[in-house]
């Protein structure tokens, strides 16, 4: 299937590791021009250099919790890429403990970075012939689990926010969807840390997966790219769960 993404202009937050990097790579493989950001400048440079041969890719060091810095990055990227067709809000504070700091981080980074990214990108998306907004949520946003609290509540809020966007922006031809991964394993990621730091929790979580394994970043990236494509032009307001049948609730 030709996803017709060649030459499209895409922004991805948190593009140096795990799901975010896999999303950047998947868009590049479809011929899209991609701008990505992350906080660590050295990591950004390293990833940009590693992916340069795969297409047009621009990395920038940005703290998405800084509203002004995020907006400035969007404007610079739109100017550099000649516009924007898709934005992917992927960054999470991954703030799971039920503390004041975790609540503040989850609201500012997970929720408000998504809101601010959309606001900053909106003038450019309105000028696109195939605009799409995609936010990465989590299965923790649709059912209670060990990450309920700051993290899970923020992920629920993201699903609600994006669903509202889909209705509000439909007449402008701008689609909005969320992708909710189940537990996703990669070196240096949360589950790799839990595997070594809390093996009982890791074993319990792994045992809940009917497939007998956790997902990979690439398995999450593929649906994200599909949702951004013209092949998905009738899909908006959807929360696409990518969890290998992990969650038990029926999504109505």
C-alpha cells in the first residue's frame, strides 16, 4: 500500500529513543521530511547524524515543558520544512509515583505539551491539504493499572482532548487521533529498567500479555504512520490501542 507520505512535513516530539525514534524512522522510510526534538542535545545530534542518510531529518534540543521554547521550535521547523502536515505529540514525563512533583510534571509535559504543540502548529496545519494530529497516549489512559495516578490520569486527559479536537477540526479537514501502546520494551526504556530494578513487577506485567511478550517501538510506530497517511483519511477521533490484546475492557 502506498501511504502517499513522500514529501510530507512531520514533527515528532521526543524523537531520540524508543517509540519516538521508531516513529521518526518510519516516517523517513515513507519519504517524509521529519523534524524531531528531545531535551538532550548530544542525543539529538547523534540521532540526526545516524538518520541523515535515510532522508530529510532535523533534530533540535527542546524542553517541551517550556511553552515558549516549544512554540519557537514549531515555527522554526515549519519555516525550515516549508510547512507542516503532521504533528506527533510523543513526549511523556513518565511520572508514575503519586507525588506533587509527578502530578505537576504529568500535567505540564504530557498534557500541556500536547495542547501547546497543537496550538503552535495549527496555522500551518490549516494550510495543509492533508493535516493530521496524533498523540501517543497509553493503555494506562483507558483502564486502571499500576500506573494509575499522575501518569494514567494525564494519558486519559490526552485521549479526551484529542477526541474533542477531531470534532472541532473536522470541517477544516484536520484529523486527530491517539495511539495507546501497551507495555513496550526497548533497551534503556522503562520496562528494561523495571526488568532489572523490580523483577517481580516485570514478571507480573509480562504474564498479563496474551502474546507472551511485550511490544516493540516499531510495532507502535507503524500505526502512527498509517494514521497520518491518506489511507486513513476517514479516521478521526479514534484511540487506536496497540497492545497485543493486553487490555480486557471493550472499547465502545
